[in-house]
C-alpha cells in the first residue's frame, strides 16, 4: 500500500521566459515526483505515468533517486510549449502532441491511501477512472487539465462538462482563481469555494499566485499567505509543488492550516529556481518560522 500515488503524463516542455528558453520534461507528475523526492518521508510514494518509449529516459532521473515509477506505454508523449511574460502569473500554452488517456483497466492494480490525478488535458482521466479510484482511497484532483481543450496546437479554456457528477467523488480539489470562475461562474472566491463544496468536494484548495491561497474545508475558510521569494525565477510547477506539500502533510495527519502553510512555503522555495522543487523540508519550515505572515481563519 502506497501512501501517495500520483498519476499523470510526463511531458516534453519548452519553457519560454523573458530571460531564457529551455527544454525539459514537465507535467504535474514530473514536478510532483521530483519535489517529493527532496522531502524526508517519501519512500512510500509511487508515480504512474504514460509516455512514448522514445521518452522513457525522462524517468531515469526519478528511478535513479529510488522512486517507485510505473510506466504505461503510449503512442505519443504530451508536448507542451509554455510562454511567460514578465508577470509569471501570465502563461500562454500550445500543445504539439497528445498522449493516450489513462483507463481503469491500466490502473486497477494500484493501491494507495491518496491518489492524486495530475490532469493536463480534458481527456486524460475519464469519469469512470474518478469513480473507480475514489472507492480505493482519498482522491485528489488538479482541475487544470479538465478545463483545457486542444484545437490544433492551441489550448482553449472550457468548462468541465461532467463536473457535477465527477466532483461527488473528489475529496481534494485544486483550482486557481481562473479555474474556479470557469467551473462555478463566480468571481467571488468564497462563493466559488462554497459552490465546489456543495458539489461534493471536501477540501477545496484555491491558489491565487502571489496573493496566497485559500483552503475551504468543514465550512471554514483558511487564508494562507504567500511567502515572498528572494527572486522570482520560474513559476512552472508551483501549483504542483503546492499540491505535493499539502498532500504530504495531510497524509501525516496535520491540520488544513499547517498543511497549507507548508505547501505555500515549498512553492516559494521552488519559485526561486528553474525546474522542480529541489530544496528541503527545513527550508520550508524556516520560511514559515521567520515570516510575520499569519493564517486567517473565518
């Protein structure tokens, strides 16, 4: 039995920023897995990914760290192009190739306490997969992929047509402010979080970039601060870093507040460098300890 199992495609990424253009693997599963390998208690973690045989080398660094990785063969590997402006919260995407979706048949043998679905495109995980995994453990979902439709090479925002049925089975849902509005039609963060909870989500995580994040659980709001970085270098993967920190701490049984602060601090450390999170737990705890910013509960 794994503590946490992340399921998602590893991608080929072209990342364009005002300072540089780099090519590297990416995707939720990549950033999540690399990041968790730098924390203290990751031995009971599993990654399930899918990519073309020509890109199997993308997981060599992960397996070299001792991570438990299972590869499901795909005809193609997802290829993303991410372009950032001076404001790292603004991103333009293109998709140059798509991989095969995950199916119940391909993942039915996997056991875990927490399953995290790192969706990248709307057809990565079907409603059947969500229903199936929710019966086996706590189901965590990053909504971003369900709200992306590829037309040609361009990515367009769409609503999640099966959201009201699917969210009945989702325990933890991560959205940013734009995704929350697309899903609910509401501009107000509190109203959007309440609507998602009414549809069945037990823990709503609403990330707001440099404005921090909001956790809504058990009819309470927790306003988690964003800890200022020393320098903003690369925002790619910050949302995935937040999720790995949150799930890592929730698996340990800590409070929503403590898990949120740890997740935010990890994201700050990651923001200061290109690539996945490569700091330590101690880095995150020091940021929290040295900060005057506090959580507000309502």
